[in-house]
C-alpha cells in the first residue's frame, strides 16, 4: 500500500466516527473460514469508534442440527412456517451460535453481550397458512441496545423474539437488522452472506436507490430467497431513513473494509438520499482535485496541472461529490474578453463513469459560463472530442477564440488537441 491509498482511506475516518453500523451476518458466514477476517474487520471498525450492533442468522446451523437429530424442518430461515419441532431445534441451534459468537468476539478483545431487545408477535395466517411459531418484529427496545453501545459493549442480536405472553418466536434476521437500524438511527446496514449479488450473475448494477432495488426483486423471481430478502429489507430500510445498505460477500476477504473505505466499494449498495452533490470547489479541495486527475494526466487524457496551478484558479473549479468524496471535476476558465470561457479538466473517476456524472458536470459548467455572461464555451480535447460532441459541442478551427498565451501552450504541448465549441 502506498501513502496515497492510506490518505484515501483515512479521509473516511472522521465521517464514520461515532456512527452506528448494523452488521448482519448469515449463519453460514459464521460457520465458514471467512469469519476470522470479519472478526478482525469488526475490531478495526470499533477501534475507529464506530458503534457496531451484530445481528445474526442461523439457517445453516439450524439445518445442520436438524439433520443430526433427524428432525424434518418446516422452515430454517425464519421466513416460512415454524412448527413446534422446528422451533425447538432452532432455539437450540441459535443459543449455541450466539454463545460461540460471544466467544469468538472475545478472541479479538471485543466485549459483547446477547441482547434481548425484540418484542414480537406471531406472524399469524398468511395466504391462508398459519405460520406457527414464526414471528414478526413489533418493537425494538432501542434503549437496551443503546445502553450496551454507550458502555462500549457490542450487542449481539439473535433471530428470536418474545411475545407479550413470553412465547419465544423465530424471526428472520434480515428483518431484525432493518428494524434495529431504523430504531437506532444507524448510518448503515452491512448484510454479509457467502454469495454476492454479482457472483450470481443476475444484474450488474452496484448502486441502487430503494425503488430500483425493489423493482429488481419483483422482476427477478429467480433470485435466491436469501438475496431477495436482503434486497427487500435493505430497500425498506433506506425508505425508513437508513442512509446506506450494503450487500457483501464474505468470500471476498476485503469485503467489509473495502466497501467502507473506498469510493467504488466492492459489494452492492442501496442508498436513500441524493448522495450526489455538485458544488463550487473550495481551497481545501485543491489536493483532492490534484490527486483525482493525476491518473488522467498520466494517460494523457488531461494536461498536467500542478497543485499550485489548481489552487490559483480554484474559483473556476466545480466538483461532484458522492458520500462526501470528490469523484469528478470540471473547470470553467473565463476568457479575459468576458464573452467566452474554456471548459477544462473534465474528469470522472474510474469506477464512477457511465452514470451520467460527466453530463452533470458539463451541464454545471454550461450553467456557470452562462451565469458569468458567456456566449460560448470552448474546450480542447485529445480523447474526448466525441464525448463533447454528444454534449452539444462542435468541432471548430477558430483558434482565435483562445488567448495568445493559451494558443502558445496548445502548440507547445503538441498534443494536437481538437477545439470544440458550444454556443450558449
Ligand atoms: C469523458 C468522461 C468525463 C465521461 O464521463 P462519464 O461520467 O462516464 O460520462 P457520462 O456518464 O455522462 O456518459 C457516458 C457515455 O459517454 C461515452 N464516452 C465516455 N468517454 C468517451 C470518449 N472519450 N469519447 C466518446 N464517448 C465517450 C460512454 O461510452 C458512455 O456512452 P453510453 O451512454 O452510450 O454508454 C470520463 O470518461 C473521463 O473522465 N475521461 C477521462 C478524462 C477526459 O478525457 N476528459 C475530457 C477532457 S475534455
């Protein structure tokens, strides 16, 4: 790792400090060899002062115990019917798993406690079928969980709840993760399962708003039930105010930290708000812009600019932020004659391209040029002439639009950049 990578990671630290994350682990993940990495990542999150609540599923453990006891399950994941025999096996498997989890957390020096914070009621009759001992979350005792978090204790929430008569009910852990996140005002839910959506090769989109995630579930009946459930509850959680939900695969050893500490992330994300923002650059953005465009400069897509040059003209720059991180930029340099301006330094970070961000930046540049009274916007481009033509620019050989100084630089650079002009 080089220092630029480290800098990119550290920029997220203040953003997450003191925030609450709900990490929802499938039982199969806890059973797998991937779990040791997850444990270390949880310890890293806590050392960064992120408050973590751990919700766990237990389908794999319930199925294994049922097999051992030769019990036929009515259901293992808390979504379908739970009969008496299934409830009994489930409760045994869940309590063993919760204890094993507490033990594992101790090995990475995390103080944890199982929390009984869920009021539930029987799911009742759904589509004519009595769901037996399957429950629905009625209320989360947020105060109980918050009390643990305030004492630096990580609450472990198993997939069970009690109704007002003290009857134990089997619950679905994805639904619990959603309810817990909403009740605590969490910043994120991280669903960790063994498979990832993009491994299933059904859909390549990596970032969805709540609407698109729901639409995906209804239009893809072939989705495995576990994945459909996470997308469904993730989408509902974002509608109920949880800003981000991430679906990760534990098979990727960098899943948890990679999703959090990189702009691109490694899993699938569902977001609630307009997490994209376009704004005037500030002096403090000069370094970030310099680092952002350095790769395009290396690839000769953009001409080189020093940090000092960017800083000196920082009022000309516009930046596009995602989650508070700059992923695109454009500059509008006014011509001394005041009737025209140059669009320059248009760049969208790799991993964020083809989502319309380039178009958004060009529109912002056009608006800026109009605001300062320009009638024409021009650009010099070596590799994106075709792109600018799509954005309403036309090729021109009227180089007198450039200042003498700019013309000289253009000749010196020998990049044979094309001139493109857009009337405003
Ligand atoms: C050019 C650039 C800003 C486009 O950003 P973006 O966010 O991907 O653009 P949009 O999402 O608005 O548009 C994507 C479309 O433009 C096309 N496109 C991207 N770069 C292109 C190029 N250099 N030439 C022609 N078309 C291009 C894509 O293929 C895509 O087409 P589609 O919609 O048919 O799939 C980005 O690719 C970039 O930063 N490139 C490197 C730097 C550069 O060349 N800057 C321009 C200097 S003038």
